[in-house]
C-alpha cells in the first residue's frame, strides 16, 4: 500500500503536538516559579546551545539522509560524533579555565559553572540526537521521532520545575533542559536495532575523509546558514538585554516560544517527511507538492493566528502572574512572521536536496544582518514593544522572499507559487476583516465559536473556489521516500 505524507506524518505530528500542549499549559506554573530575568538568561543558554550545535557537527548530520549507501551514512554519523566530542571538550576546558582565572567580567559575559558544563553535555547529547534522528528519517521511523519530541517536552517541564527544590532557578532551567535532551536521545536509540548493520562500519579515517569531501557543501554553506539563524536570535536577545534588561529578554523569549510553537511542531512533523520526498523526487513534483502544502497550511492556520493575535493581551494578563504582564504585545508583534514561518519552515530541506545551499546561506545571512542592525538602531530610539513590531514586519517580508527564492533557486514551477500566494492573500484579508469584527463581540466564550465559524467559512471557500479539494487530494496521495524513486 502506498504511504502518503499524511499517514507518515500523523503519528509524528500528534506526539509533537501533545508535547507542545504540555509546554503551553505549563506556562502559568512557569510564570509563578521563574522571574522574567531568570527566564531570559535561560533563553540565552538555549540560543547558545543552538549556535554550538552547528559547530558540533558542521551540519554533516543533515547529510546522513541523502546517501543511498548505508556505509556512507554511517561514516557521516561517526564524523558528526567525533566533531561533537571535540567541541564539547573545548567547552568544558574553557569553562574550567574561566572558573579558575575569572577572566570574564560582567554578568552577560561571565561563564557560570552550570552554564558551561551544561553546554558541554548538551553538545554531546545533541550530536547523538541529530544522528539518530537522521537515521529515523532514512528508516521511515517517524513515530519514534514523535515519541522523542513528546518526551523532550514532558521531561523539560517536569525536571525544570522539580529541580528548583534543590538548586537555583537558572541552574534548574539549564540542567532540566539537558536532562530532557538526554531523555529524547534515549527514546531514539531503538533505531539502532534496524540500523545496526549500517551503523558500525565506516569508521576508518579514509571513510571519514571520503564522507567529509563528498558532502563538503554542508559545512561550506549550511554551517553559515545555521549560524546566521542561531546567532540572529542570540544577538537580538543580547541587544535587547543591554538596552532594556534581562526582564525584557524574558518576556520577548516567552512570547517567541509560545507564538513559534506551531512552527516547531510543523517543522518536526513535516520536515523529515518532506526531506524524504525531496531527496528522491523530481523538481516539478517536489515543487508542486511544496506549494500545495504551503497553501493548505496557511489556509488552515490563518484564522487561529489572527484570533490569537487579537486576544493575546487579555489571555496573557489572565493566565500569567502579575510580573509577566506586558507580554501580550510581544505576542501580537510576532504573530505575522510566525504564521508565514509555520507554513514554510520545512522548505529549507529543498535547498539540501537540490544542492542549492549557497542560496539558503545568502538569504539567512542577509536577514540576520538586517534584523540585528534594525534592532540595534531602534533600541536607542523606541521602546522594546515597538522594536518587536519592527522585527515582526521585517520577518514577514523575509519569509515571503524565502518562499519565492526556494522556487527560483530549486527550479520549481512558479505557477504553483503564484497560486499559493494569491490564495494566502485572500485568506489573510478575509481572516483579518472578519476577525476584527468578531473581536468586538462581548465575552471570550462568544468570540471563540465565532472565530471557529470564520475558520470553517474560509476553508469552505478555499475548497470550493481556489481548488482546495484538488490540493488536498494531491497531498493525500503524495508518495514518500523510496516509493517516489520507484515511480
């Protein structure tokens, strides 16, 4: 029986969504336990983990999916782990030296013991987790990946809240995250039962050199791409912290975490499946599938995002403690780019599959320079919320350009791109127009069913007048991975 993208992503998406719900529902408890400034410092740690993770593998982990030969994929895995161990050792030595000589003055530069050693452990665990995830993609074990995502969210919340009883708040947040990352990695270990014959070979130095040379485009371009993305968030947080304090970073970071949670969910659920399709499919078929999926996701999510943006201030003031009040406007400012990113975030795998990583790097580097420069200049002139709105507007423009450049660089049909853009423009106009009217209704319990009715009407119009039924049929029948190669 032919497997569709929906059937392959269903288990992964459901488990990842369950994990995201745990994160969202835990926010009231977090707001009572952790201060905004402490949470802002934890956001800095997570951003640092993302930056170091790029160096601790040089993005060779993304290439593990591509080789038809399992020995080559095994060599890439061994290469990633060697690099991760080396980087982790350097971080641990740097932490030891920093503690011994106290060479880094200032709170933003001081390397706390739990920060440095937590970073070293997270580097090793993250490298292994990325390798195992790529092997799951090769083997079609998407449900196992979803289970790991669920465990990451559940253990993060449970351990961080529990560790506050035995250590300070920031250390509890950091070690709780590291503990959850280890649990997620352990959940992926069963893939070795089926991949074991291919996992062990390929460890010779010659095999590592061949793998590194054959897939050198990944460190050449995708390291810069990933660093630009990770460094952008880190630099923006630093600029906000310098200008307005750690509490602003905490509110901005919490808003970012909440509003981009669907992006994390969709990327985790769709990216592996799309990578399997793109790595074996033709340009026309992959482009048509990509445009159809972007269009469908945007139509399905536009009303929930609009409703959330309109209701964000009231919801945050009701659900979060008093010291977190003022987070709502940040949620509103970030809703626009979050919507576009959620619909298009997984398209980065097209650059990997069609060897256009240089374009992805140039796009991400340009956005990083522009956004950091914008925030740095505005931080001297306007309040933090206005900076968030300016960053959100720039993000909307960038993610649309990214969508367009994916089709141009990879040679996908532009007709499908134009159709998706027109449908999206009509959907956002309808959702905003009706949403502003619904927002005027008294009482949240009256507005929720009105938003749901608006969503139903937009989906119905899409199905009836914009070819939505044919789009869904295309998505439901899309073959995955090796099945595409057989056609």
